[in-house]
């Protein structure tokens, strides 16, 4: 198995975990990819890591941490074309922006609307 095959498997595992709302596991997969491989789009993967941690912080009762991570991931993700890696990146960014607005306006994590968490879709 080549490095590019392994990279793809790790990346897809992160997507599956994210879509299952296993945000910590998504973060772990993408962080492995980000730290162990020389990625041309390392900034994009870092943005996905931060996005997954932003949602993880909500599950961890940490609204401030969530807000901080949404604010960190959005500029990174916006640097890439809307079809980067054949993903629904525009939808992901829109969802992250709406999630940031909600996190900034609520007092308790129980008020967060989990329907805002995007599904990452490969559009191949």
C-alpha cells in the first residue's frame, strides 16, 4: 500500500468519524495525517482538525473553546476552493459560520442546535 493510499484511508476515516459526530476521533485521524505526512494542503487539514475540535468542545461544555476554534478554522478553510478535495466545502463553511453565531449567542451547550453540524460529503 502506498503512502497516498494510506493518506486517503486516514482522511476518509476522519470524515466518517466527523459525520458520526465522533469529533474527537475525527480530530485524531486528521491530526495523524497532518503531523505524519507532507501534505500540500496541510492548512486545509489543520482547518478540519480545528473544526472537529470546535464541535468537540461543545460536547465538553466548553463554549469559549468552541468559539475560539471556529474562529481559527474558518479563515483556513476559506482559503481553499469550494470543491477542494471534492468536498462540499461551501456547505461546511456555512455550517461552521452558523455554529459560531449560535455558540456566541447561547449560555449553555444544551441550547446548541446539533442540526447545524455539517455532514462532509465527497462529491465525486
